[in-house]
C-alpha cells in the first residue's frame, strides 16, 4: 500500500466521519434548540416541513458516509481493490458536489462548512487519482 493510497483512504474516512456528524446534526439535533441554533432557525420559523427536510438531508449524508466506508472496506479487503477505489471516488465526488452546491447557494454564511464538506473529499480523490 503506497503512501498516497493511505493518505487518500484516511482523507476519505475523515470525509465519511464528517458526513456522519452532519447526519446527527440534521436528523437528530435539528429538533432540539441546540440544533436550531446551529442552523440559525428561530423557534417561530421551525415547522414540520423544515424538520422533514433536515431529516431527509441527514439521511442523504448518512448514505454518502456509508458508501465511502464500504469502499474503504473493499480496498482494504484487497480482493476488491479496484472496485473499492471506484466506490470511494464516487462517494467522495458526491460529497464534493454537495459542498460546491452549498458554497454557491450560501457563500457567506456556509463557506467554512462547505469547504469541510467538499474540500476533504476532493483531497481524498486527488490522492487516490494521483496514486493511480
């Protein structure tokens, strides 16, 4: 296993952990005052459709995290190395795309989160592609 492959997998794992945290924030904590405060939602603006949207978005992030983690497991299994790399790159690409969308739609307020959401998976992709 090369250094770049290890770096790429570690970055992909970090991206997956971030997306697991996003799942908890959106699907679990959003209903609580702390969660609404994190997202800047006032109690009077909280609604059932907004909570439904947050839970749904959290489940998407959970799915992305699971895809990347499955890909990492496939790479480490060695029998499915090539398939695992493809799965990790696809999962990280979707994470990066979501980060870009967030940066474009709310650049001032959400840029640091968008950079974390999209930047870490982009670095993972770069390391895995350069690794070859």
